C-alpha cells in the first residue's frame, strides 16, 4: 500500500529563518511527487510536480527536491504570508492516484 | 474562471438526510478525483473517473457513498442517510492525464447535526 509521511507535523519559524519540510514516500513505481499549499478552509493549491530523483523546482522562496525515497520543500527567508499547511502527495504506477500525507503546518512569525 | 468549481461551499444537514455535491472540473481534464479531508489530516482518496468511467470505487467509505460523472463532464457525490461521522470537507480535483498534477476546488464543507 502506498504511504506518504510528512515531518514535522508543525513548524514555527521567525521571519527570515530558513528551514526544510520532509516528505517520505513508499510507493510502487513513482509516477509523480506533488507539493501543495493549503490555507484554512480552502482547497489545496498546487505548487510543484517532481518526476525523477535529482529533479528540483523553484518558485519564489520555495524549492522542492526529490530523491528515491523522499522529497524536501526548502523555504528560504520565509515571510508571514508563507504560513499555511504544506501537503505532499505521491502517485504510483498503475492507477496514478495521488496519495497524500497529513501535511506540515507552518507558522511564520513576524 | 477556468478552475475547478464545487457547489455548495457549505452544507448543514440533519442526520439521516441525503446530500449531493457537484463538481465542475477544468474543461478538457479527463481525470476527476473525489477526496475527503477531516481536521488535521491530509486528503483521503474516495474515488476517481477517467472521462465517464469510474475506475476505482473500492475506497468509498461505505455503500452510502456514490458518485457519478455523466458524459464525462461534471461529477456528483451523493451521501445517503448521513451520519455525524460524515462531517468533513469534500474535495474535488481534476487533472489533464494520469500522473499529471491535480487541481483542486475550494471544497464543500459538510456538517451533519
């Protein structure tokens, strides 16, 4: 069974304090690793797709990387508006159904 | 606006009543997913469609849950005889093809009283 585990569950940072969020996955034949941002009461907002180990994607203060067993979302010099829950999902071969982790709740203090 | 649209955004119902939610995917997206999300958890997969074909429905939570996608366009999710445990956010997402990123709607928040 496909599994996605995210850590930490919660993270508090000061504005400007860089950090990384981890996503470990166990899927049979990774077909895509996805990162989303979710604000309270709203649907997840797509951020990145990664397909193969070594791939990296960047968007503003966020950078996502992928290895054969895990993905990292690096946040550089975060701002309070980066506060949200960050979700990771992995789609495996066969059905390609994205399986989600529980998310990391990020709070950035000014 | 060409994003995924869900209706209603909020639904309060009495226990035992039936409810139906609608999802309009991004046009020309042939994959449509339904997920359920409870507080503090990630989205939990329920079912998905490839065009009008429902290819996976074993993860629907019980036989009270059913989904349709007539003509491969919009989709509906119905919950019969609602229970308090059905209270959650129901999310719909669509993607252009298998393995591509899925785009989500804003969800329908269901409260069963």
